[in-house]
């Protein structure tokens, strides 16, 4: 699946971004395209659903982010790392 995404070297980001988003969806990591979900509180405590949502988002983000980083040129990857971008939605923004 990842082979469908050409390496990104700063040329034609618009096309690369569209393909990257489709690949992430096909990988089953759709949640990673959005920011981390807000906690769901009930009586001042997080609900089990909220914890599951966070865990699912974390897992999908790690998978999608790691795969995208493998398809970015080393120069851009170094910039991303220096900027402290650690989630998929920030990376694509």
C-alpha cells in the first residue's frame, strides 16, 4: 500500500498530500488525520470510551506517521523532526 505513495521531496505537495490521505484511509488509520480527540468526561472522570478513543488514535497516529516519514526525503524529515511535529495531521498540514 505504501508503495503507492511516491517519496516526497518538496515538489508537488498537493498531489502527494491527496495520495497520502487516501493511503492512510486505506491503511485503516483515518483517526490519525484528525487531531487527538478531546476527553469525554462524566462526573469529572474520563469515560472508558474516551480512553479507548485516545488509545485508538495513538495507535493509528504512530502507524500513519511512521509510514509517512518513510516516504519523505531525509532533508524534509530532518526539518519535521526539528520542528517537533509528532502527529499525522500536523505533518500533513
